[in-house]
């Protein structure tokens, strides 16, 4: 790698770190908070009658939890740690409205327990937007049309 490219990469990493630092200060969200939210939420998901059977596909839970921590760190702190295609992982699962409702119920309940109100509101807003996009895409693949149901709820 040339010296110029190396310097540009380092500058990009430094800018990203500043962005993340700023997001942490503004929201009060930390890696520990994300860790607790993800661990507690998936503990509930695995025991849930509607969601548990869907998650039986997960072979390695340590890996899944680590990936989801990176995912949320990228979404709320812009850390760039997650590199994946979440939509592609969900389309083959044949998810329907009941799955999304339950997933969001458990996620929102856990976020409110683990995070202060402003941080919980940020996680919940992002989760609802993403859930709506998965739900609409899942419906399209199944030959139906769906509109966003969760993002506009209070
Ligand atoms: C109906 C609700 C949902 C169900 C039942 C569900 C289920 C699953 C399952 C079974 C996997 C593992 C796929 C695999 O290992 O092949 C997975 C992965 C994942 N889910 Fe969900 N999910 C739901 C909603 C969501 C939502 C709303 C988000 C984001 C806010 C999300 C984020 C992710 C991410 C980031 C992965 C990892 C994808 C990767 O491999 O990089 N899921 N989900």
C-alpha cells in the first residue's frame, strides 16, 4: 500500500472514531449497553414460543450475538463494525406480521429496561424502521404488498 493511501486510510479511521465518540456522548450509548441489550433480548427471543423456532437455524450463538453487537454499534454509533447483508438473511425465513410484532415487543421491552429513555427511543426508532423494511420486502417476495406499520406508532 502506498504511503498516501495509508495516510488516507488512517485519516478515515480517525474521522470515523470521532463520529462514534460524538454519537456516544450525544446518546449516552456505550459498548456495554449494546452488549447488555443484545444479550438480554436474544435470551428472551430464544425462549419465545413464536420466535424461538425461527432462531433454531442459528448454529453458533456466540457468533450471532457478536455480529448483532457489531450491527447495533454500526446503526446507533456509526462505528462501521458490521459488514453484512441483513435483508438477505431474513428473506428466506418466510417472516410474517406476527413475527415482526413479537420481535419488536420484546426488543422494545428490553431497550426500555436496559437504556435511559433517549437511548431507548433511538434503538426503538431504528428497530421499527428496519423491521418495516424487512416486513415489506418479505411480503413482496411472497407476492403481497405491505406498507410500513411500525414506524408511525407512538
Ligand atoms: C420478525 C423478526 C425477526 C426474526 C424472526 C429474525 C430472525 C433472524 C434469524 C433466524 C437470523 C439468523 C440468520 C442466519 O443465521 O442465517 C437473523 C439474523 C440477523 N438479524 Fe434478524 N430477525 C428478525 C428481525 C430483525 C430486525 C428487525 C433486525 C434489525 C433491527 C434484525 C437484524 C438481524 C441481523 C443484523 C442479523 C445478522 C445477519 C448477518 O448474518 O449478517 N433482525 N435474524
